């Protein structure tokens, strides 16, 4: 593995290696001194062309805990706002000796473009490109599910044992809401499939991508129907991405109230999930639209834990791409 661009081309073996390494990284984070010397002397650049809170801070924390030097580059306030291209920006980073670039970009395909180019030699980690992919988010989600639902000794899913013990075989995961605009959904669909889980998309027909028939998913057009039909082990609420909906925001559904009525997770619906089921959301949440405070803040919610797991998973990804012996090919 030279880059981490998409979960669609991530092998089961590589995915499990990242999850296992994340577990080891998480264990080091309970120690009094959390910093490891592993990436001393390496430079990681966070190149963010689009807003981010969690992902940017998480990658920064991950790189710093591995002792890398971190340069944060945000497009706002940089020469990008003067029209500088991705190519010229990459050439500048190369000249500064970046060993890895973590890129978030509004254009689908931007991370692949950077990785394929000869503009820079370092590893490219996709931190979200348009509506396409966000692989570390899917990996942290899988990590969170594995921790809670597979062979756990305690917790809501204690006792569910996947046949192999280290993937997600046997789980049924519901992804609910704005699948169309969600790189989180796309990344999760492919990774969950690779790891053996069944994926159920719960979405209005207007927010399901064209070509969905070719994906390894089942589709249901209402949350009540999904709760009736499936025993969901994890339910992942997706943010309604109003900034990606051109034409005023509500053109994909009649009204926010209608959306909430058919697709929102509230306390009543949450109580219809199996007892061990966990409630997830990648953040940022639209509280009151796709999820109520009761569901988001309930003991079944692992939303805050997803964020802390993200640091361990990104440490693992950086480690495997920049220092891991097996990561060199
Ligand atoms: C997601 C993203 O930016 O793709 N957030 C995140 O990385 N935690 C999801 C979203 O914006 O809805």
C-alpha cells in the first residue's frame, strides 16, 4: 500500500491490518506518555480545501502522536484563493519535503489525481474528496463496530461472534439518509462489504445514487420499514448535506419536517433496534433533522467514541504508509 485513496480497492487483508494496527495504537494512548517516536523526522502536510473540524484535528493529533512534523495548509487564506492550482500547490509541498499529504478537496477524484501525478513523491491519504470517498472515516467506523459488536467481552453487543473473529461477518449495518452526497456512505459500503457485513441503505429515492443496483447493498425507502425488516446491529445516520444540494436545499425532499418524519432517528425508533445495537454518526450532526438529541446522547450512541477512535485509526494509516515494512511496496 503506497496511498490510502478509497475503500473500494482496499483488500480484506489490508483493511484488517489497519484495524489491528489501530488497536495497538489505541493501546498506546492509555499510557501516561502518549507520544511514540515512530515518525520522527517525517513531515506530514494536512492540505484542506474544504472545511473540516474532526478529520483535520484528528489527522493532526495522529501525526503528532507519532512524532511527525505537521504542516497545516488550509485553502482559505492561502494562494489557492488567488487561483493557484492543485498542481502548483503539490509542487510547493514537494519542494518542502512532504513525506505524506492528507488531502480534503471538494472535487471527487482530487486525491487520486494527486497520487497518480508526478507532482510529488509522498504518500497520499484521502481525507474526503467531493462525494466520492473518505476511507479513514469508514475504517474508524469499522473499528468502532468491531470493538462493540464482534466478540466483545462487554458492551451492548457482547457475545456476537464473527466466524473469523476479526472481520465484521454476520453484522447488518443500516446507513440512513443522504447517501447521494455522502462520501462516508460510499466508503462504508465497500469496506463493510469487504469485511463481510450486510449493508442496508435507508434513503428516499431522490437521495439514492444512480447505478445503485451494481452496489452490494439492499435499499429500503423508509426507516420504519427498515426497522421492521432487519435486525440492525449498527445504525449510521448520515448528515443531510445541504451545502451540496443546489437549488435551495430542500429540492431533494418536500420539507425538513417530512424528512425527519420518515428518516430521522428519535428515541422511539431507537428503542425498536435490537438491545445491543449501536447508534453512529460521522458528524457534524444536524440535531433535530436526521437525529434527535435523545438518540444522539443516549448510552447506545458511540458518536463521541467514533471521534477518539479516529485518532488511533489515522495513526495506524500513517504508520503503515510511512514506517511499516509491509507498507513499502
Ligand atoms: C463527514 C465528511 O466530511 O465527509 N464528516 C467527517 O469527516 N467526520 C461527513 C459529513 O460532512 O457529513
